[in-house]
């Protein structure tokens, strides 16, 4: 059964065939920058990459999937190819220092706000925990093989070697300010991935980058590979002075180190296309001499919440753990984030979460029936059952550029049909579909854990509220009510006391 996938590089839907004749797929994903908790928009991109990886495996491929965890060099003005502003780890340090003063540090965050390594490790572990709850396979595998989720701070020698190779090949230069820049004019294909041209970039570059800074470059779109800076929070010795690597350089070096000069797949959010991925292509191709870095580029579009852009000021900004704390199961969150086609802007809603949970509950109930039936011989074992038929349609839909909506429709149709066929074969077919959806395990043990955690938090808050009301401290009572609302909990005061229920 062929696998067809939209390729940002060719701007067309192409049949996917790996480089390896043995069928092994090399897949690199841009992961989180660990200066804060990943929000659900980030996880939409990561989970779509996971669905793609699982789909390839369902189609018989073996996948080596690598996802980086960025812990240095990602600047605040990351929409500028050269990188501007300040390192996001410095921003995290200030935020943690402010949280310490106000007593609002997350649990376990007793870390030095001036220590970027401690900050990165704290948020990296929180990301891995969230990712494993949501079934991200590369994060689950990382437990046994940490190399699958590399950190730039541990790969600096490989980055320096890559810069040296680019300088030797005439693709990079040391400017008057001591910074090593990539020369975009040395790579005629620069702009192919994003559709930019050097002329347009010459007109549009600048912005937040100072004229003095631009004057040392051969072209306004030339971007930083290495910056000497003896005052930077995280810095390393190099032939060009003590400093730090550019964000774009990091992924090129880590992909080459773990997967090779040319890979099959590269994924990220659509905001990574330019400048990040465009710069990766240029560096990697010029260093390797290959015409291609990644043969397929897979990009997920943006996520809105209740029809609006996510914003903390609007109260519609959620991390995964925000929603887990409200009692949302990882299974429902996973399904809600991936069920809209990855090349379509998705609208995340609380009603959508409820709909996903109901669907998963139906699927889980059907699986329970199949488990019971499979304990004894099936009277109509020779007959092809509805889940076996659904699996054929399911695989065909996913092979059509990950049409998950059609795949889910096939499964829902099977749920509504009269049970037939061999129960063991039907159970195997249902489990094969869940090998991509990844919801059954997430809906069982983790769901009860989340519910227990929520109940404990709510009861503690209600006790605080009762004490505040008894002391006529109405301001404290209101603050507690706000905390309960933030947890997604509705409370009702009555003659028998206060009761509560989940609002999500």
C-alpha cells in the first residue's frame, strides 16, 4: 500500500520511499526549546510527527526518529535568519527569579535562576514527562537511548567541526566583528524551501538588526554560525574565540551526527520553514556536497484555541500539564491535537476534548468486548470482521497524506457494525489502528492518575476556602475560587455544604 505525503520542498504530494533499500527511515524533528513548559501548540507539531512515524511503521517501515531538545542559542527574535534579541535561557532565568520573589515557582523548581544548565534540565525533564504521558514514542525510547533526543550543549565539538568545513569550502567567513557567518550567495538554491529570493531578503532584512551589524556582512541575509561573546551565559572555546553556536547550526550538526549527511524526513511547525529550516538546508548541503539534506519536509500548521490565537492575557493559553491538572486525560488531549489535518489550522476547544473522550470511551468499550470474546472460539471465525475491514481503509486513509479524519471515520463505522469474524483477528486489527492513534494506554492508567491528582488538589483548595469563609476573609475566598476555576472546576454552595464537578 503506497504512502503519499505532502513535501514542503517540492510543494506537491509525493510517494514516500526511503533512501535505504532495507526500508529504514531516517527522521529528524525540531523539538522544544526548554526555557519554559511546552504549550499545546508545540505539542500539536510534535504529536503530528509522532503520528507520521507511527503511520510509517504501520506501513512496514522501520523508523529511526531523532528529536532535539534545544538548550542554548535560540534567540528571542527567531524570525530573523541571523537571530536577534537575547538567548531564551536568559529570559527564563529572569522569569524564575521573579517567580521566586512572588512565591509562584512550579513544584520542584528550586533552581538558581542564574544557572542556565539547571533551568534547561528542569524544563527538559518536565517536557519529557509530558511527552511520555502523550505517547510521543521518541520520548519513551529516550529512557533507554538518550542519544535520540540530543542537546546542543553536548554536541558543540560537532558544531565547530561543521563551521570549519563550511569556512574551508568558501561557504562561511569570519567578519570584522569576529562573528562567523554563512554566505547565502555561496548556495544558489537558498530560498527554495521557503520560496524566498535573495533580492527579496535584501529588501526585507534589517528590521531589528542594526545597520552597524548588517554592514559587516557580505549579504543582509547571511546568518550567524558562531558568535564570540565572553559575557554570554553559556559559552565554549573555539578557533574564533569563546562564544556560542547559532540556533540553525545546531540542528544541522546533530542530524548529521545521528542520522547522516542526507535524511528521509524532517519535521517542525510551519513557523520553522523560514528562517530555521531554510538555513539548515543551506548549511547541510554545503558541508556534505549533497544536493539534498532532507528529501521530505513535513510542517504542521498553527493551533488556535476557541477560535483565537493563544494568549495568556486572554486566558486561553494552555500547557499539557495545565489540562492534565484539570482532569483531561492524555488520550483525549492527544486525539484532539492530531485529529484535524496537519496542513490545516486547527481550532482546539473544550467541547472537542469532550467529544474525543467520548469517542475513546466507545473504542475502549469495544476493545473490552473483543478481549472477552477472544477468550473462547469464535463461531464465525472464517468471516472478515468490521475491524479487519476498517484497518484496510484506515491504512489507505493514512497513506493519503495522513488523512486521519477519514481513518477515524473508518474506525467509528466499524464500532457501529454487528460484531463478526474471529475475535482475536478483530482485536489485532483494532490494536493495529491504535498503534497510530496511541490512545488506549493513555486512557487507562494515566487517566485515573490525573483524576486522583485533581481530586486531591480540589479538596485541599476547598478546605482553604472553608477556612477563609469562616474567618470572613472574602478576598482569600475569592482567590481560592479563581484557583478552582483555573483548574477547570465548578463549585456549588448548598445547605449540605460545597460540591464540585469538572467543567471540562
